[in-house]
C-alpha cells in the first residue's frame, strides 16, 4: 500500500495521543465529525472520502469523568461501522488501552467471558485488525478475536528508561502474582539483552475473591537489592503496594513499579503514596487523570510516551512489513 492510501483518525477523547502519533508518523489526522444529541445518543462520521483506503482509528478505552469505557467503546465501534459503510478497504482499530481485557475467563460459575464478547463486537462492525498495547493475557486476547490482532509491548520502552538509572545495581524483577510470571521473565530477559545485567527473579502470592485481595508469601531474595515490580496495569494500586510492602519488609533497598497502563482509579493516589514505593513508571496509553494528583505532587509518576511505538507499528502495518522487531526495541 502507498502512503497516500493511509488515513489516520483519532476520536475526540483520544485526540492528544492521536496528535502525538500523527507527528511521529508524519501523517496528519484526518477530519471527522462527532455529534451529541439531546437524549444522550451520538454519531461520528469521516469528513473525507475513505473509499479504498487503509484506515487507522485511534481511541483508548479507559474510563474518565467525561466518558466511561463503555461509552468510548461504542463510539469507536459506531465510527468503524461508518468507515466500513463508506467503503474503506481495511480498518485497523488502534486501541492503546483495551477495556475488558482482564475478564478473559470464567473464574466463578456462570461468569461472563467479556473479552470474547468485545471481540465479537469489533468483528460485527467490520474491523479488520485490532492493534493494542500489553493486554492482560496475550493468549486469551489472541484466541478471542477472529479478525487479525497486532499486540505491541511496552517492555522495550520501560527497560531502556530503567537501564539508565539501574544498569549497575543488583536487581530483582518481581511479578505481583503467579499469573504475571511470564511477563516478568520476559522483562528480565529484555533487561539482560539491553544491559548485560540479568536481574534475579521473584513473585508474590496473590488471591482475589469478591473484590478482596489476600496472600502474603514472597518468593525470591530481595534483601539489599533494587526491586522492579512488573505488571500490565495499575488500577487502584493495592496489588503493587502489597508487593512493595512485602519487599520492604524483607529488606529491599528500593522498590519501583513498571507497568504499561496507569489507570490510577478510585483512591489510587492515597494507596500508592506510601513511601515503600519509590517510583511508578507507566506509558501514556492512559493520560493523566484527576485521581493522580497526590502521586504527581510527590513526583512518583514517570510517564513514557508510546506514541512513536504506535506510529512505527502503523507504518509497518500499512506497508505490510513485520512488526516483530518492535517487540525487541
């Protein structure tokens, strides 16, 4: 495909991130209209022809005070449907943060598998490709979708940043639960490839039931070492803080968290303000929200831009080039 056949849209709620991707890609955002109606309904349509075009629609599906994740999902789906009806040749949903990716299996009798339902919605409106960053469970994500998926990783960004600070320290990469061990191991190997320093490994015990988290066991030697807790996202922050406290109690010299998505919901600012946790490193897949004021004032949050990563992925996808190298930085 040619560069002239590429069209990039960003819905209003994701305009700032979309503009950063646009700048990195060297392709202007295409104009579109979003209208609100008195009864709460809405519509969106492209203001240029997309017939035969390779179209990328950027929208991050986090909830905020203006729109819930549900509302953003519907707006994205309706706009994709309008593009399909306008004869776009290929439509890629570029979703930095993908809502409902955590509910990917039945953990209790008669539980929903919401990841699969969301996949069906994307497919129903004619989505050809879903491109996202660090879903909760990669295998479940790939199995849920019948359309093509492109999964990007923030690990190279996070590792490169942390390497500048901790390259020569004695490090331990800790998963906050057993389910994240593969993610933490991948991060550990990436750090080794980048620096030649292979951190040791550890993980914390965690059980969740009825919204309550329990478990206090920590596997791994952390005494006197710098601990990097690796996770896909931070919501309320209770998991990260429980792990940080457990590491500090066992003599860790410094504890930081590296996560792809910083949702920082509810009272996360109060939870994560504890001095046991020195630094929180996330990407800008979710922007600064109101609940982060406590953390921002304490300078605990460092936010890395993943816009260039998405720009590279869009460029490679448009020209049918491999995206595999992006996972290696």
